[in-house]
C-alpha cells in the first residue's frame, strides 16, 4: 500500500501564505499522480490541484495556489498564497495511477487530512 502523510497546516490570517507538504511512502512510484483535495464543514470534498509531470488546478485557486513535487523525496507540496477565509478546510493529499484525475473515485490512496484555517 501507499502511505501519505500531510504536514504544514495551521492558522493564518486572510491574505497570508501557507505551504502544505505530503510525503509518500510504501509502494509508491513516480508515475502516480499526486493531488490535493479539501473539505469544509458541511460540504463535499472538492478537488484543488494535482500534478503528474504537468499541473492543473480548480478555478477557485488558480493564480493563488501552486502545486509542485520532488520525486527524489516522494513529496508533493501545495503553496497557498493570498489565502481567503473560504479556503478554510481539511486538506487531503491523494495519489492516483490515472492520467489527469480530478474526481474522488479516481484516486486510490489518501492521507489523513490536515486542517487549514484562514481567519478574516
């Protein structure tokens, strides 16, 4: 199996920045797509961003968030800038063997989630 562990969450003020990290271990290969999802209270989990050798983003975070990866470290990052209160959610790291996956069902492995809170 693949294990994914997120880190770097916390509390920030609106307009601030935060960087999330997700370290993969176990039966993980560089061919996996790595993605980020988030889930706010009372809402469904939604796609945020993903990276294979290319990147793609949800419209709500384009221009503010940047996803990157370090294959040597089996780690994916999510740099979040210009944070807004509506970005408050639990953020989940996920991995998939599929090309350009954006749906929950297209991801095979999930981290435990990490809280990001943006104060107004």
